């Protein structure tokens, strides 16, 4: 716990890092309750002292913006975290005066010195670091999806949607042949209408994303004890319901026990992207207001999530 009452320019604070290590940050500027921190080169298992040369040197890292190697500075707001430990003050030298930075690190927290840890990990264990960062990104994405407020954006007229779905040709055996006519029709829509179609499809899949429906998909149905449930397979099963038309969809939405068994139709998810490519010759980029990914419907999974 720090014993420093008022933060001053030049103050050096030891910061806790993972793996029982310490880093250190230096206060370079103060404007009201905002502090410009310089992340120092120090990383070690011992708490740094003011005599250590590495606390006098600012960490050099590669900029995400221009790939240039630059000193690491960031602005933070708020109170000095109690986990930081004051170790002394080193007055700014001439070249440190007036340093500017457009990097904002958010609220001042005990993680403010993590940059030196990331660089150390990247240098000492590049593969492990890459896996660690990928896992963090995936966890952050999953958390963002869980906390996202699901609300559909503008959708296409329901009659137009089902009319397009009705063009799926179940007389064909090949899935690409089944969807060919629907894609052709959809490609005649405006770009915005294709987006509205995608929004409508996403919302209907979202409505089917419930635990009760997942319990009725056949061999790989959801249960609290069974580990064989596949979120992707459940999504493709929901696609099959929509693909079979309005009457089937509306019946199953209201009656989960009538869910189609051991049936999937993943290719339905590609209708909008294929039609958009036919129309524009470009990749389809669109984020729907309601995600069709399994577990997105919080209300539908209220007993599990």
C-alpha cells in the first residue's frame, strides 16, 4: 500500500505485475486529476528502488499506429491506486519536460505498468504470450457478446423475407443448388435491403435460441449433464427451422418440443453474404442488432447463464 499523500511530477511508483513481479511507473505530468505516466524499463521479482537504473529509463515499445519504436507514455485519470508503492522522486530532466501523448489508459489502476510485462513475456516466451493474448481476446469478445443489449435494427418486410426463403428448392440434393434461386433473388435487392434481410434472419434465429429449443434437437440435445452439446450445431439446427418456412418457424417458436430433430442447414447463414457479393463484388460486412450465436438470447437461457 502506498503512503504517498499528494502525487507530484517525478514520483516513481512500484506496480504489481503477474508472476510475482514488479514494474515501475514515473509521473511525467499532472493536469487536474489526470496523470501522464511513463512506463519504465524495470521488471523484476524484487520491489524496485530509486537507485535502480531501469526506473530511470522509459520503456521503448512498438507503436500500434505506425510500427515505430517509441517511449511508452499514457494518460490516466482518478486516484492513485492503493496497490502502487511510492519509492521516491526523480525530477524530470530537460528532455522530459513538455512530453505529450495521445494515449489514454483509462482510470488509474494497479495494471498501469503492464506494458513492461507484455514486452518481457513477448521476448522470453513468444508462443506462450501469443496464446495468452489470444485467450484474453476471446474472453473479452465473449464477455462483450454476453453483455450486449440485443435489440434488432431495421428489418425487411416479413412477407418479403418469407417469400425469399420460399425460393429454397428442396427438390435439389446439393445445398448450393437449394439456395441458388434465393441468392439470385436477394441479389436484386438494394444493398440496404440485403442488410435488412440479414437483420431479419438474425432476429428469427435469435428467437429460437432458447434452452427449451436446444433440448429438442435430437441426438446432441442440450442437457446440464451432457457434455456433447455443440453451440454451432444448435445454430445450424435453428437455420433448418427458418429454412423450412414461416409456418414451421412460427409453430416451433411457440412449441419447442416440435423442434426439427437431427437436422441442420448451415448454408442459410451465407445467403446475405453471397447475394451481396453478386451485387457488389465485395465482402459483406454487417453486425446485426441481435446475434444469432448460441447463448445470445439471455432470456431464453435464463436458467443456465
